């Protein structure tokens, strides 16, 4: 669940940043994809850490 939220928020943030900088549709898609990948990896790490803290004694 954390990964999905991170992907969506990263894509939205990336598109917003590209739009703020005056980018066109291709720029917004590229920024959105890159931010989604970065946030997705961070969300995956957060999920693994949270799972290991809860499950491990």
C-alpha cells in the first residue's frame, strides 16, 4: 500500500514540478515517471523496514 501511494504521489509531484517550470506534456510525463520510480523505491524500502519491525521479534 505504501508503494502504491508513493508511486502516485511521486508521479503527481513530478508532473507538477515540470508544469511549474514551463514544461510541455512530454516533460510532465518524463518528470512524472522519474519521480514515480524514485518514490516507488523509497516506498518499497519503507514497506520492507516496517514489515521487518512488525514481524521480527
